[in-house]
């Protein structure tokens, strides 16, 4: 019984790494991908409204509102698909994290009491994206499939824990 408690409390590899971690990373990828893709789709449905919002509400530094709207929409429609399927997940998650951070600081409404729920949502997305960047996409991803096809692991030869020592013959 003691071994099972230690395994559970210390989160040793067999159960968490091979069962829970891939499912959690898949859930993060699908949720974040869905959230960003839906937002990009909404922007695409009414381009005039999107341009108006970027001109009047969002304060994106370094970019003209038209360019910022085009970049924002393009990023929201392409990178979430990569993240959801687990293709180039780490670079895509890092770019989406930076994009999410820029979105938070470009929209002053999020720092008002009325915008607190939106700020919390951005914090959750940012946390999920950081987890994906740090731990990678997991075993249930196209990245993992590509790596296993390109460079399959060699099965390691079992090593002996100790060597028999024999005395040299005199």
C-alpha cells in the first residue's frame, strides 16, 4: 500500500506520464485552439467591424490598425489549427502566448472591473499556452507521430546492474 501512495503523491511516471499527461495536453491544445480560432472567425465575418474595433478600442503598439487587424486575424486562424493538431506546437504556442500578452496590454478595458472576467480568460489561455510550450504537445499529437517516423527509437539493451568480477589467473 505504501508504494501506491508514494506513486500517487509523488506523481511518478507510469500513470501520470503515460495516461493523464497526454490527455491533459490534448485538452489544452483543443481548448486553446478552439478559443482562438473562433475569435479569428468572428473577426473575419465582419471585416468592417473588425477594422473599426482596431481603430477605436484596441491600442496595438507599432502597427497601423489595418495591419494589426490583418495580422491578428491571420494569427488567430492559422496558429490555433497547428496547436490543436499538435503540429509545430512549441513555436506556435510561444507565438500565441506573445500574441495573447500583447492582446491583454492592447485592450485597456480588461483592466477595469467590468473587464476582469475577460482578463481572467486571457490568463487561463496564457497559462495553458505556457504549459504547451514547456511540456510540448504530448504523445497524442502530429509532432510525436512525425518524430517517431523520422527517428524511431532504438530499443535499449538491458544492462546488468553489476558485473561479475573474476580473479585473473595467476
